[in-house]
């Protein structure tokens, strides 16, 4: 939790999905608008998580600040 980064992923439908990444644990979790876990990737390398954050999430999502959480 300490190293979690939280992202708001706005879908074309207007729904917002929550994505939690943690490069230290090598995890990416995706939650639907009802906050139900719909996808979880584990055992990823730190580099893989960072790459996904840098390329994919930065293009389609917005990182949520501590205040917005």
C-alpha cells in the first residue's frame, strides 16, 4: 500500500475504472466502477510495471493525488 500508485482510467463510455500499480510488489489491479476487482497481474518485474505506467496509463489514465484518494 505504501508504494501504490492509483490511477483513474476514464473509459469511452464515461465510466471510471480504478487502477492500482505497485512496481515494488510487481502488481497491477484493475477495479470496475463498483470497485470490484476485474483484473490482477502479479509477479511482474519492476521494469514491466514502470513501462505500463509510463506508456499505457499515462496515455489513457490520470494519476490520483493523495488528496483525491
